[in-house]
C-alpha cells in the first residue's frame, strides 16, 4: 500500500501550475484538492519590462536571472508583445533557480541556461554566479519578490536592473476548504512559496474559515524560505523536502506518512 493512498492533500499553487503536482499525487492514489491561493497577472504597465528586454536583445546585459517558470512565461508574453518570436536572439548568459525553470526557459525561450545552483534558493544562485565586476545583470521578478537576490548581487559588484515581470495576487476557485477543514476532511496542505502562505490564510479568513484548524493537518513546505514564512505566520511545519521541487515535496510527504504509519503500528 502506498503511504499516500487516500490522503486528501491540498494544492495551493496557481491553477496553471497545479497540473503536474496533481498528477504526481494521483499516481500515488492520493486525493488532490485544488485550492489556488495565488494567481499570476501581468503588471498594469509593461513599458519598463518591454524596454529592458529590448535592451537585452541589443546586448545591453551580461546575465539574465530567471527565478521561476512564472518569470519565463512573463518574458515570453512581453517578447511576443514587442514583436519578437522564438528563438530569441539573446547574447548573454542565463542562470535559473531550479531545473524546472531551466527546462522551461529552454523550451519556451530557446535559451541555454548556464547556471543552475544545487540548492534552489536566491542566495545559492548568487553564490554560484561567476560574476565579473560591474557585470550587467537583468533580474525580472514578481512585484512581491524579496530584495535579497538583487542586494546580494549588487554587493558582489554587479550592476543589477530589477524589473517587475508579473504580479502575484490572491487566487480563487477550487474546493470549499473552510468546510473541509471543519469536517476534518483534509490530511495535508502543501505550500510552495511565501505568497501561498499569506494568501492561504487570507483566503480562509475571507471565506469564513478557521485558521486554527490548520493545527490539525500536516503542513508541507517546498523549501526553507516557504517554511520560514509559514512559521512567521504561526503555522507548524511538518514536512520540508531535501530537494526543493514538487517531486521532492511529494516524496517527502510519502516518507512522512510512511513513518507515521510505522509509529502507529508500534503503539
């Protein structure tokens, strides 16, 4: 019997990103519960993003930093808007946070990714970059991205251009999570970014849910920064995978429930 069989696991990712996660859970006979806590939207004014991408295409940057698949998607939309089609004629080096982001950049933008850090964090990425002094770095991110990556790169001597590529807003739709929590019909809630943490709590409150009921479910975070955000919001974190990926998160959940089952069988 699979340790996840029959487990009711909430996916808080944006709807367009939930499919792979859902399939991984279904393959293990778990029951995915979609509750999008975030949604991705373009910025109200894309002039700055369009402008820096034109500069990048003209050779105005040495490095492009991609921190998520959402960034790749936003760049593709902007490039289409200004009249360019893949493969895009960038002449710069590319670094990406995570193998999924790197793969998506290669598939959607035709970009060869030069650097992917072993640990999928902003600091690990900065440390992995062989930056020359005054290297020109383009850093497109979410409007709510923490400034730590830009600050770290600047401290390393780079000239960093940060630009808003997309907005992260509260999601909607999905299951009636407040009701499921009241009926004790949730086993685990997965969180894949700091924004899923804050918007989960806000959505629950807006929809009449009781956030204190989260104490009775497993809280699984994709990585340390997400876990830190969860703890800052008084959530007790039960699962953090060694590999900060969706696959790693599912595997860590399997191990969690397998160990729980062993403990129950011994008691």
